C-alpha cells in the first residue's frame, strides 16, 4: 500500500537559506529582498538565519512549551481555547478543509498583549483579543515565552521591509499596516504518530496553506514538516539548527496578485518522539485592506477584490476549529 505521507529528500537549495542579517543592519536590504523574491515566487518557503535571536531565547521557548503540554489537563483547561482563538486547544479540535480526519496536534494560542479597553477590543474587531495566560496555575508560560515572541516580531518587521522592496514598493510600504499587527503565536505539540493514525491517514496537521501574510516557524530537530512543490511532489523541510522557516500565506499571495506562492504544507511526526514547533503568524492590523492594486497591479490584471485581513483569517478559522462549532 502506498504511503499516504510519502515525501522525498531533495537538495537543500530547493528551500533556500537566506541570511537576513544585512536587512537587519541595513547593509544590504536590497540583496536580501532579491533572495526573498526568488524564494517567494519559486516555492513560497525559505529558511532565515542571521536573525540575531539568541539561542537561549529559543531554548527557553521550547522548554516552556514542553513543560506546559506535560501539565495536567486540569491546568491547561483553565485557559481552554475560545472563539477569539486564545488559549489551549486539545487534540481532536482541529480539522482542516479537505482532511480525512482531525489533526493530531495540541495547541496553545496567544497574540499581542491587548488591554480590555483597547479600541479594537471594544469594537469587536476580528482576531483582536485578550490573551488567556494561565498565570495562576502556570505563571512560567507567559514569562518564558514573551522574550522570544518579541524578538521574532522585531525580526519580522525587517523581513517585511525586504518583502516590500522585493515587490517594487518603498521599504516602509507595510509599516502603517503593522503599527498594531495581529502577530498571533502558537505553541504546537505533536505526539508520535501511531499505527492507528496511519490507518486513518491522520497527520499532525493535514495539508493546508497558511491563512495570513507571513509565518515564522521555529521547529525542533525531530523533523516532520513537508512542503508541496509546484511539480506536485512532496518534499521534507528538514530542521536546520538556529534557523526559522518562513512561508508565504494566502493573504500575501493575494496581495501580490499570485506573484508569490502560498504553498501547501503538512506535518507528520514519525520520529518516535514528541515534536514541538512555535509558529508566529505575522499579520497586519485587522482592518488592513489587502488589495493587489496597492502593489501596482492594474485593474485589468487584478485577480482579487479587496478584503480585510482580520475578516479573511477569521473566516478561515471558523471552518477549521471545533470551538466555533459550539456557537
């Protein structure tokens, strides 16, 4: 019987590694932009190094993720996920469109620290929400995760500047949209796949494209991430120590009028060990209008009408997660 999760091993150049240091220090933003443009158009995935995020921050984020998921369910349930997509989501609550069964993953969701009197909170804007931190039952989670999250967001702003240049826009093109970004984070735990999971063709997370603009993923060294090439072949995206994996999401593909590729990817954990990853979905303010015309596309060639970022992502969430089915 064919392996439902078969993926090939290819040369590392298929998913390039880009040193973003020159974009961070300003010495060669254009050079970084050219490399990102090539990766974004050819495969929609790339690794970044030279980002300056301290290894200790990465290690602390992984350590607290491992420890949090090992806590009793009664502790995690104090912050059970809500329809604002904040808190802990148990295994079985994520079923992506087109998947044969639910994902095997367990997730903790958070986002920017937002006050109850924030104008977007009061207006009920999509995806702007108050975080659910288990501060009484498990105060370590917020403390150990926040430095890494802040560091990723700082790097992401520089990468967005390079992306703007790669699309023939000024380096600050995205700056206004990112004055108050959504920047949603996840801790993800993938238990090892079993024979039962294989029989049901269950993935850690089934094939999908990301909903937003740009994802920054920290993955552990256990492997399991797979990416679909334009040829239709699935390949492994193996861990590279010290790097983050970046990929183009649906909103940026749309914004670029499909010049950039939002690529199908999936995870299956056949390492025999627990797998952990920490994606940060670096998306603009919820009211940002995503319109290819703003990136120089004439009306006659525009493939998509304008859409609000928050509404688009929230709509995709509602089709994928069990907590919305309770409404």
